[in-house]
C-alpha cells in the first residue's frame, strides 16, 4: 500500500516540499505498485535504477501494459514532482552502466 495522499518533492525526506496528490496505490506486487507510483509522480521509470534492476531479475511486474489499473486512468492523476537538487549525482549509475556495456 502506497499512501500518496500527500507526497513529497524536491530535497526530501527532511527538506522536501509537500505535494497534495490524493492518490493511493495498492498491489500484491510491490514492484508493480512502485511502478505505478513513479508514473503518478511524472518521473521517468528508466531513471530509477534499483526498480529497473529488480524488474530485470523478475522480482515483479514493471510493464505498465501488464498491470491492471482499477479505477480512473493513471493519466488523470499524474503530477510532475520536482526532483532532488543533486539528481545528477544520483543518476551517475546510468553513466557507469552504459560504460560497462
């Protein structure tokens, strides 16, 4: 269960800004729930390394077309969250994994 009644954007968890989102995500598949939550936050799923690695190893469903959405369409509830100020440092893994290929 992901309680997205109030989210947080920016420099969380201690210096973030609250986002009045009013959504809830429930699934027996934790990866599917996180995948939907990332979409609701307007964040590119490819940027979330650990979730992509988990999807590649088969720990859950990350393909939105294979996730049953009950209720309104996700697209009606997307809010584009501001990312952390140090997002470039957080995404260094993407550059490293490309170099390894």
